């Protein structure tokens, strides 16, 4: 009986582990992956400002559902730098984790005192020894106040990118509360299921992983929003996408057509046209010419010459008139609504 109970408990434990470790993020929160990808794109711009003399690449490597302690267990072989941030509207806290050696390299790159190894270095063995020595040095030597401040700037860049990316779904303010170095001995996490995002950062010849952990209890208030299907970048008024779309639209080439005159004629007359025949246009020499784009009149003007080429002097712009008309109608509607309110 004891063996049977033990085997049942083992099966139950294995089943729970499979459920927790399963990649259910896309089913439960379809928007999370796109949000994290946007965060990686924004984070790249942040790092371009922090580090200007290195080739930087940022990507969201993985998004999964897992216990926080289980996910971070393999990384406790080295000291970790952890940052706790508060999402005010959600009334919850998340953590951001990276190993101390990686952060030390990033800080030195920000200070300009650390360079990527050149391809002409003798062998990979010496490079590996340097990496190990740098890790021992980062573990034993405490960070200065300047280095701690730069680490906070890196974490603040991450949190700011997450905040802007989540703004496409809902407004939220995220603030870094504290940063500190943790080891397995003094690091304790409640075994609660969490949403884990792994970001891969390549700076020159060095690579780093940053882990963003968001407990599910923290996301309960916006679960109904994150569970919606991804409908595009317009659902949350994404300013980054709007700016990109605006730039692309303004650089688009348009085909403009200058129409001298238009008339209706029977088809039998058109079929009788011959070379050299004169076609009388219903237009005077001082008449206006319509400029169209896709059968829509944009503006009119008078024909003339300038420097030996035909020219057009614009006298009426229909788009501006339409906008002014719309603004006038909106103002009238506001005035009417104000009058109605006053009458009430």
C-alpha cells in the first residue's frame, strides 16, 4: 500500500510539473508575446542611448508559464542582481533578474572602460580564463555607488520598456523599488506560478540574459484584457507604431493627374476620331485646371509658364477646405450641445 501511495504521489507531482511547465502563455494571454516583443524593440533604443560604441541586439527569447523558484534555480550558481518593481494600478510586484557578471560588463561598457575582445586574441583558452577571472572579481569586489547607479539605470530601462509596451492594452505605471545582489542562501521566493519572459541581449561579443517574472496574481486585474486575441497595433493607440506609420505615409509617392477639361461624348463620335483632327475643349484660356489623385480632386489652379515649362498656380485646396468645414461643424456641434446643456 505504501508503494502504491508513493507512486500515485509521484505521478501527481509529475503531472503538476507538466501543467506548470507547459507553454500555455499563448492560450491564456495571447497579447503577452507581442507585448514582450515590443518591449525588446523599445529596449534596443534605450540601450543605444546607454551604450553608443557597441553593436547591440535585443530579442525576446522565450515566454512561458513556470514557478519563479523553479525557473531561477539553474542560475543560482552565480550571484544574481535582482530588481523589484511595483505596478501601481495592478497592486502587484514583479522582479527582474540578471547575473552579476553580465551586469558588470554592461556597466563597464557604459563607463567606457571595457572593450570587446578582438578577433586577433591568441586563443579561446585565455579568453575563457579572463571571463572566469572577471566573474570572480565581480563576485568578490563590491560595486561602487556609481556602478550601482548604472545598474539601476539598466533595470529602469527594462521597466520603462515594459510599461510602454503594456500601455497598448492598459495604462500602468511601473517603478523600480530596490535593487540588490542575491545568492541562493538569502534569496527566498514563494512557489507561485508566474509569467516568465527571457530577454536575450547581445552587446558586441558578449551575450546576456535578463529574466522578467510577473506573478499571475499580479496580472489578475488585467487578465480579461490580456486574454483577447491580438488585433494589431491600433488597439492601444501605440505611439511608436503611429510614429512609424506617419513617417511611412508621408514618404509614400503619389500619382497626380492634371485635368484640363472633361466632357461627355457619344461613343460613335469617339470612334470616328482621326490623326490631325482638332478637339475643342470646353475650357477658356484662363480657366482652372483640376489636379486629382485616384479620381479625387485635391486642388485647382491656373495654367501658365515658368522657365520654359508648364506651371500651375494653385488657387483652391479642397482638402484644407474640407478640414476647415469639419472643424466648423465640430465647433457648431459643441456650441449646440452647450446651448442644450444651458437650457436644461
